[in-house]
C-alpha cells in the first residue's frame, strides 16, 4: 500500500506565532511556537520547512529505491553500508505507507 497523502508541493506560510503548511488547496499542518518557544528561533522555521518538504523527500526516496531495484540489487542480501541504508529507507517508507503499526 502506498501513502495517500496530499500531493506536493507544500509551502510554509509564517505567522507571528505559528507557521501553516499548505498545499495548493489544503491546510496540511500548523507548527506553533509553544509557551516557552520563541518563534524567531531557527528550530521553529526549520520544523515547518522539514514538514513542507515531506512530499518531495518521499518521492525522492521512492525513486532512489526503484533505481536501486532496477540495478538488480534489492539490498537484502548483504550488510554493506549501502545495503544497510537501503534497508533503513525501505523501513521508513513502510512506516509512511502505513504498513507497520510501530
């Protein structure tokens, strides 16, 4: 099962104490500053940008893994650094796609 999230691109719209993540037609998320958080701090904007980049990151991971598969190497047959990273990427996509309850 592939993820069925709102297609990108997503963008960040900064407010005084929050940042809205939006697609062309939908509100995706709201990053708020919290009581002890200063919204001018770099983490506030960085969190919003990371969330907004999610569709592009997902698509890139899917493409990279498909390219890896096309080379005839699925990453499951050895423990080299590349194969370990491919396995980690597959585990992340599995969670995103809702195939793992953890």
